[in-house]
C-alpha cells in the first residue's frame, strides 16, 4: 500500500484549561464522597454492620475500577506483542488509562485497614479450632518456616501492584519518549517487554482474583476464577477505551479516527463478550455438574432470593444482548451504536462486580446501600480527574510511531 | 497467433501489475471507469481491495446467521424434547425441568458452530459456482504465477463497456504490463 498522499498529522495536545469547571466538579464530588465514606467507615467499630457494609462496598468499587484499568493495560501488551498496526492512533489512550494503576494503591489502603472485616480467613486462623478447610489452605495465605511467618498474601499484593504500576508507567514513558525522537528501537523494545509482560499479567491477575475477590469465601476454589475476572476486565477495558477515544473525537481531537478503528474495537468488544460468556459458563457448568459442596456454595449464595434475579439478568445483559447486538457490522462501525453498547457493557460490569462481592455480605438477597454509590463516587471521579490532568501531558497519539501511517490508512 | 485461435470468442483482457499497491490503484481506476464484470488476482489478500473494487457487502453473513440459528434450534429441540419431556431421567439427583440445562449448552454451542461452518463453506462454494474443473484464464500460460509472485487484473468480455481494442488501451493506460487477450474455450 502507498501512503505518500497521507499527511502525517501533527501532535495534538489536550487543553485541560478549558475544562476547569469539570475538573473542579470531579475533584469536589470525589473528595467529598471519599471523606464521608472514609470517616463513617473508619469511625464505625470493627465487625459492626456499618463497618462491614463500608468494607464490602469499598471492595466492590475497588474491584470495578481496578479491573477496568488492568483491562486497559492488557490491551497495551496485546497490542505490542501481536505487533499490531491498527491501533497506533488509540494506543496512547490505553497508556493514559493504564497509568492510573499506581493510584489504585491509595484506594487499596482502606481495604488494608478493614481487612479483618473482609477477608475472614484472617480472623478464622486466630480461632482456637481452625477450620480444616482453612488449615489446608493457610500455606497459600501465609508461608511458615518454623516460627517465621511470612504474610504471603500481602507480599503478593505488593508484588502485583509493583508489576502493574511499573509496567504501565514504562509503556507510557517509552511511548512518549518515542514521540520526541521517532526511533523505531523503542517499538522493538516495548514488544520485547510485552512478552514476559503477558505471562506476569496472567499470573498477577489470577493471584489477585483469588486473593482479594474470592478469599472472603476462603473455602471456595475455581481454576477459572482468574480467567473470569480477566475476561470481564478486558471487555470493560475495551469499552472504556472506545468511550475515551470517542469523547476526544467529539471534543475535536483525533479527527482521523474513523469507523475502521471503531470496527476493530467493536470486534474486540464482541470477542470479549463471547469470551466472558464462555468462561462464566465453563466455570458454572463444571461446578454445577460436579456438585461438590465447597464449590457449589459460591453459586448457591448468588442464586438465593433476589440474587437469582440479578444473576439471571447478568447472563442476559452481559452476554446475550451484547452478543446479538454486536453481531451486526453496522453496530460496530457506527459511533453512536458502539458508544451505546460500550456504556451498557460498563453498566453490566458494575452488576458483574456487584454480584461478585456483595453476596458475601447480604446473604438474603441484595440490599442496596448508600455506601455502594459513595464508594463508586469516591474512586471514579478522582480517577477521572487524574486522567484528565494526565491527558495534557503528552500528544494524544504516538505522533512519531513508525506505524502511524499504517494505522491511519486502516481498512478491515 | 494462429488462425484457429482468432476464430474463438474473446473471454477477457488480462494485464499484469508489478505490485499489490499498483494493483490496488489500478482497481480503483477500473472501478471508477464503470466496469462491472472484472476481477483482480493476487497471491495473497490485499486489505481494502473490496473497497477499491467497489464491491458491496456480501450477503454470506446473513446466510451463515440463518445456518447458525438453525443449528442452535436443532440442538435445543434434540435435547429438550427427549430429555425433558419424552424420557425424563434423573441424573445425579438433579431435577428434570427447563432450568436443568447446563449440560445442553455445549451441544447447542457446537451445533451452532458446525452448522455455521457448513453454511459458510458450502455457501462460498455455491456463490462462487465451485467446483469448477477449468477456467478460461488458465488458457493464459503466465497466469500460473498468480499463486506465486504475479498480480493480475482481468476485464471480461461480457462487460457492456468492453471492446477488444479500447479495453487493451485502457489497461495499458493505467499501467498494466503484458496486456493480453484471452480466448474462451470453444
């Protein structure tokens, strides 16, 4: 293909000055909710109803935003490792989103303080008669060498955060460095880093999924659980990337992003809709079939009373509807239709996360709490604030990437 | 050229192009000139060629959707009718009702895929009028290179705008090399 007639676009810098009012609103909403939530949550005595509600609401909001961000990070490493040319114009947005991961460390801190209310193995291991299920698993949470006890649970948390943070910042920094010198060696280097990056990503995501999001029920085990979290994360991450790119295009930037790029992103969204359904079903069917009490407990908990309605709706809303909707080419290429389904999938991801976390707390059907909303409002607007501030830090697309023209003249 | 071959009807005019890019741009010009019965041949897929040729969207996708839906329905009926109504068996102590469906899903999934794949495969066959033992293009010896390193553009004589002299000149004008008239089988 010949590209001579295509003009190389000039780097575009996002002007966050025009957004002062929005930035202020985001900061205000985020900071207020954060203060209210943390003050009430920390003032409540440990083990009380209020305290547990706060703890699980916070875990729910944390899981929601954390999975979206690692989903965005996943798309960076997939992009590099497959040597893709299609998405150069949108890659900087993946990098901007993924580089919010270090901030998630701050949002993880409240979880550390309420750890005894969430991860019940911490209290269970202190009881004089240890549950035999926990005794067998305790070496996963803590390494014991004689009298030396290494809290492996927290070591893993630190290692995983370190990996995600450094890798996400590395990809963004290297990509920005290439903006100034245009040296193809950075592309090659990032590709090289992305291969071990994928392995570590899989390991970290699986461990985090076990540690943080399923160990409130330490008896449960499922080899699919890490993959399930990843499947939801990748889909929600792609939906976020699509919305951010569309938002920037509506604001007058990234004019060269066209329906061909939407088409590919729509196809990836479609893929991960199917993948989510596939993994969710594979996990459910094997547990349902084998009928082992420790395993079925997970799904029993999520199918009693009103939880059953939500679980059924999740299957329809997160899989069947987007599947039929995205099957058509038109919905993937049309910006409005694709934006609608991206919003829908992000909404369904809220439900997915809610059904993952909340049944630990409300065993007799779901009970909405103001803390659920406050926790989402504490993390979401603050992340959006940091993101918008970060957008202006570099060009909105990798302006010197050797494959930029290939990405501009994309066709499916 | 022998007298015998001159008496045969013309099938098409063929032109060779040096690269995929050249073929792509030639296709855009042939499309803009308003030809309808023509084709390009290359050793590999050229991205965007369907647009350069002005091809519309294939109807194959809709046919495959119908095939897949048929597969899904077949599997669902084959499983639910015997297992839930005709010969309900209690397995693993699980109840016999509509919600005892997880073991049915893999079969629905696989029949959907199987029927879609068959529809796609045979749909492509029928829509391309395959199988076909011979094609007039094979009368042109250099066409063999199309699976290796050559890029060809063919305008067929059934096209209303086709004329032996005019089309030759047109193809030469847009950069075609070795422009040759191919004869139909007699």
